[in-house]
């Protein structure tokens, strides 16, 4: 929002980076190029496919940066639990760490941080685009609108604008403006800046012609955390044509009249369009790395390719784990073992020895050796999995429950029924707390408890558990699923044993 956007600034370092772009002189070429490449960088980000885990990376960064700020951490927790795409503008306009970090990253052109915040940036852009399309559909007359923005700028920025009438202006941010001039004026009157010789109050008066092909903009009053500011949010990377710069001596401020520019007006537009087309509709880390190299952001490119290598191998590790699991389900234990060993090597190399994802592989290896009837080796791996998971996962973790479950099976086979029961009870407690009542994993643990009590000779209790298993399994699984058919077989056998 405008008030938060502008009132939180305590110096020029908090303002959006203003770039004046012009073809009038050679000295502006580097600014033009900088603008071009930054726009391409943003285009790559916006076209990338995002995973749910991408947002988690952003949340983790915020938690680290605000580790000692209780209020901020509460806000981050709220975001983690309640965030949705349709609420992104509301989150962006709140006074939160998300707003501060993302705008600092845009101002500093911090490519690494912008990549971490890519899902948030993309979601804001999507909502602005959606609002823009709604505005175009519902405003048949397409009459021009006037929006305002008041802020402080440096003398150097002011002089650049004065020397480049009919040149272009860009600010590296999603630009907050208001249709109410009086609201914008309040941000040109900061007494804290008046004594600074190099700072000037400025009011931007921006004319928007909806008939032109401009960057998207949206009326966000209904989506903003501040409903009374008549706010128009303009898309990141918008260009404004500078029409006039004049001094208002009475109010001790400068007024810049500008228009939201047609995308085709920009001198490098043809090159930009060409390079944008080369990026492709769908982008990935390779697209980003190649772009960063062309920008000579070589260290950022190295980070990008290291991330790509890690993510590619992480995906490979997941694939190996999945293949191992599928092989195990097909009773091909040897092939399963090979895939699990490969997954383990990848995950240990990327994540270290004590990561829960490494423990997950240990647990699968334990299950594999159990099926191969090498119970000592199975318990070695399962104990390693359990030790890591108990330290790194919450006590109600389903992965931890899976490890406990396999340990329980082995102790049942070894006739160590009391130990087995202790583990099975832990599994049941976790799954009952974490899962819906009809989840197949609850059918599985009830089946295992039935097997345990059958081994102990308590057929009545065993029958009770197998019947529970069947009641759950038949609601959620096909009639041919092993949990269903095994429960039916066990019920039939137990009834026969009890009868005799």
C-alpha cells in the first residue's frame, strides 16, 4: 500500500531504483542495457514452473532473517499456514518482512534473493494481470485515468529527469499509486528529509491510457490491506514517458508529469522482443543461468547452475527411491536394493548424513532387508533411520511411523512381541492423530496388530484388529488390493481357528 510503501522509507536507500532511459546521449546506453537485461531476468522468473517447495524456500529465508523478531515470525507462520494466490496482494500490501525483502531485492537487483522470492513475484504479477484484464473488460469507454505518487528523490535523479524530457523512466518495483491526489501529497511533505540538501519532495502525476498496449495495472482496493487509498498497483518493469518537470515553489516540491508508456515506444523494444522470444514460453534454471552469463553476472550464474545440479540430482534421487519402492512392491528385492543404494549415495552427498530424507532411504533399506529375511541388517538400517528421524522430525511424523512399523514387523517375526507391540502402539497413535479415520495406513497398522496378536495366540483380539482393518480398507481401496484381500483371508482363518 502507498502509506506503508512510502512512510517506511527512512532514506534514499529505501526508494525504488529510478532509471532514466533515453536515446539522447551515449552515456545513457548502459542504463538502457541494464533495464533491458533486468526485464529479461524478470521475464524468465515469471515463466518458470514453480513447485510448492519453492515457496517454502522463501519462508525459510524470511525465518532466518527475522529469527530474533517475534512479531515477524508470527506473521511468517501465519503466511505459511494461510497463504493462497488470491491473497497475495493482501500479503504484499501488509507491513511485513515479505514486502521489505522483495522491494530491497528489486531495488538492489539482488538476483539471488529475487530467485528465492520467484513464486511471490509471479503470484503478484498474476493478480495484477487478472485485475488489468477485468478493468479492460468492464471499462468499455477506455477513458484515461490519472494516478499520483508522492515520494522523496535525490537531486541527481531529479536532474536526470529534467535533462530527459520525452525520455523514459522506470522504477524497479511494483509501483504503488493512488487515484486520490491528496493521499499522494502527504508523502511529499516528510520533514525528516527537508533538511537534507540532496533530497527533494516530488509528486508524480501519471496518465494511463487503457487504449494503449502498456504494462498491466490493477485497482487493488478490494484486495489491499488498506482499502481507503484508491490504490492502483502498476506492474513491475513499467516504463513512463517523462512529459514535464516543474517546481511548485509554494509547496516546496517538484511535479513530474508522465504517461504510462506503450511497450512499443521503447527504443530497444525490437531487441527486447527478439530476446524474449528466444527465452521461450517455459523457462527453467538453465534459461536463467544462460541469461545471467550474458549479463556477466557470472557468480550469480554459478549459483544458478549449482542449484540446478543440486535440484537435478535431488530429482534423480527421488526417482531412484521411487524405482526402489516400486521394485520392492513387485517383490524384486535385489533391484529395489540397487535403486535404494543409489538414492542413498545421492542424498548423502547432497544433504549430509543426518537429514530426514537420508533417514527415509535407510528406512526403505531396512524394509528391503526385512523382505530378504536378513533381520540383523534390517535393524541396523532401521535403527539409523529411527535415530535421525527422532532428532529431526516432529513426533507425529508419518515417516517416523513408517520406520516404527517396520521395526515392529521384525520384532514380531523374532517373537519379541512386547517390543513389537510398543512400536505398533506408537504407529497407531501417530496415524490416528495425523490421518483421516478411513486412511489405508490405519488399515495397515490394524492388520499388523491383528497379525501380532494372532502370533501370540490371542485369536479373539487378533480377529478384532483384522475386522477393523477390513472395514477401513474396503471403504478406500479396490476389492483386489492386498490390504483388503489379506484382511479377508485373515478373518476367515481366525474364525476357523476360534471355531475349533
